[in-house]
């Protein structure tokens, strides 16, 4: 199994020099699981010679547009495409309910001659908050991460733990710097893919590079950094990290 970063940039990445941090996992049988489906997924897939027909399943971590902004396109492209395939859609139950009600229903609920729902376009597989899903003989454990809190509720957002060819991988998706909350996941992982802001001013909703350098050396040594902004990057290797992920980079 391999993990490929279709892009490694933040929500504000532009001009194709990088794409948003959506990823593909490809199994030994050639099946593909898309991890998040952001606004520029049309372009990042095409750059790799892929199209909607190559996507067998999707996992959605949370509702920001760099993670779900391409779902209308993908749903329409597969539903009305020649094969009329319906990719499997995995995600936390609250995330998927909100995905339809707050992100997709306005453009996708009405189609010619019918009223549609999320199941019209996808084979929906909802996962409880502390649950997991299985895909291609691999178990993906949802990890509750703290991303955005508006004062009344925490935006549901979930990272993933899974085995990548015998290595335990932890993918943060989008999280604040919360080492106490995530310490057991850091310790258990062999390899960590961590979102990372790199520019000033620091926002309160992502881990910043300056914060991540405070992690213990043995944790930093496991970490690949992604979801960073355009511009000059610090020397991550010199600071004890594995480095910054680049667009198209593949891990096996």
C-alpha cells in the first residue's frame, strides 16, 4: 500500500505550484482511497493522470473547503459518468450529516426528476466518534482532533491512524498544537504526517512550526510536515523533523 500527497499546501495555495493537502492511498489491488476532497481536486488528480473514475472510496475529515470543496464535482462526475459508479464515502457520522446539510444539499439535492440525498451519489459509511472503518483489509481508526471551537461547539474534525506496510502511521488532518491530547498517538506512531503553519501571524487553528519544534526530539524525528503556506520554508531536517512533504511525494 502507498500514500501519495496530491498536494501538500494550505487552503490558500494558488497557481498550481502546490495543491491543497489531499491524499491518495492505493492498495496492492490498485483500489484508491481519497483522503479529503478539496476545491482544487480536479487539478491535482489530473496532474497525476487520474480522474473521478479512478476513485473507489473517500474519507472526509471535516468541512472546510480545502477538504470538501470538490465533493459536488466528484459526486456529479461519478453519478452521471459512463460507469455511474458510487464511491464509498467514509467519515464521522456528524461530519457526514453536516456535509450534506451545510455544504452539498444546496447544489446537489435537486436533480432532474428526483430529490437527491448523500446516498444518491455515494455509498455512505458513517463512523462513530471513537470508531474505525475497514478498507482493503486495512483498519483506519478515527482520532478526534481539536481544530476550531466557536465558543458553542467544537467543529468535528478527525485524523486517522492506520498501518502503512507494517508501519503505524498517524495523519493529523487539521489540528491545533495540542501535545497533551495527542501524545499517545505521537508515541504509538512510527511515522507522523502533521499539518503545519509556517508564516506569521500564527492562527489559533493549526499547529505552527515554532510550536512543533517544542516537541521531544524522538517525536520530531517521526514527523513529516504538510499543509504549509507558500513562501520560504525553515530547515526542518536541521530542526530534527523528517522534512516538508512536497507535491506528489509518495510513501510506502
